[in-house]
């Protein structure tokens, strides 16, 4: 029984650590957003585009999927970011029903201005982790993320 209790405690500790990390990351994202004069969700949209864009722009659906948010919210917010000249939205050459969204030079410049601060913050957050440890941690977190999705699906279908 003690072994089961230890495992239960370890799982609860892991979950609470993830909750704490999520909370701290939200605060950090709010700070970055404030520096650009935008909201936290808008900052995350910019970061998702920066991550996903291979030079041809990104669809709103891809952004919504990356951030796990509703596509209509992405549409609403990208229109606002376009008005602020932080995004360009152009009709997809492959399918006129879709837009390809990309960062403007203004957005790239503003994000680049934060680069040193972001690197310093990353170093602080990940102090004590070398590349090998970080790779190991990322692989384990990817596995937990996939398994969490599966657990959610089972719960939704009342299989658990």
C-alpha cells in the first residue's frame, strides 16, 4: 500500500508542478504582451505564428490547433493584430477560402527587441538543465501530453 501511496503522491506533485509552471508562464506571457501593447492571447498568437510559419504564412486553423483555442477567436484577434500592423493576412494561393497569416517586419522587429530578455528568462527558468536533460524532459512531457489527451478522450466517452 505504501508503494501505491508514493506513486499517488508523485502524480499529484507532478500535476501541481505543471499547474504552477502554467501559472508562471501565463504571467510571463502577460508581461511580454504588455511590452508590445497587446493582450496575452494576442502574444500567444504571434508566438504560434513565429513557431509555425515556414515562410508561406500560417492558416488560422493551424494557429487555433497549436493554441487549443476556437478558430473564430483567432480570426477576431488576427484582424486586430493586422490593424496594429503586426500581422499580414493574405488569401492562400492554394485555396481562396483560407488566409495565410504571417508576422510583419514591424512584429519581427518588436519581437527581436525582446530577444535578449527572453533568452535571459529562459536561462533562469531552465537553470541546472543541460541540453541532454532538457531533451529527456521534453520527450517525457510530450509523452505525458499525448497520454493526457487520451485520458481526456476516455473521460469524455465515459470509458473511465
